[in-house]
C-alpha cells in the first residue's frame, strides 16, 4: 500500500524549529533568536509554550529573516509532507497538473 499524506491536521514541534535556528545561527538564547528573526521575545515564548502555532505567516517571517526556504523550515520542525494542506479543496501539484490537462 502506498503511503499517502494524512488529510488530518498534523501537529509539529515548534521547539525543533526554534532550537534548530538557534543552533544554525549560533544564538545563545531565545532573546538573541527573537532579535535575529525581528520578532518580540513574547512571540518566541508563545511558540515554545504552544500558545501560538507556527502559521504560514510565521514561516514567511522566518524565511525573510534567514533566507531559508519554506521547505527547509518545515523539515526542521519535522514536516516532511510533499505539500501543505491549505483546505478541503487543496490539490497537490501533480494532481492539479493532471486535472488541468484533462480539462483542456
């Protein structure tokens, strides 16, 4: 049986991403990380305590501060799915291309 990506929401550990960024950029603590990412320390704290989620906006902010690709950032927090699920009508890249070629 082929491994299909789950359609259920998946939780990933934000600490993996934050710790990975601290290690990659040799930052001593979360205060240094917040300065590097140009966010307030409370943003880092809320992510660590899981009071806030790593949203698309957070990933884009981190991408713009670090230059790391969104795929790299997702991998750092343990998300190795081939695509992100954006909603019930989301279709993966290959399926979208196939569907569009059939519509023509």
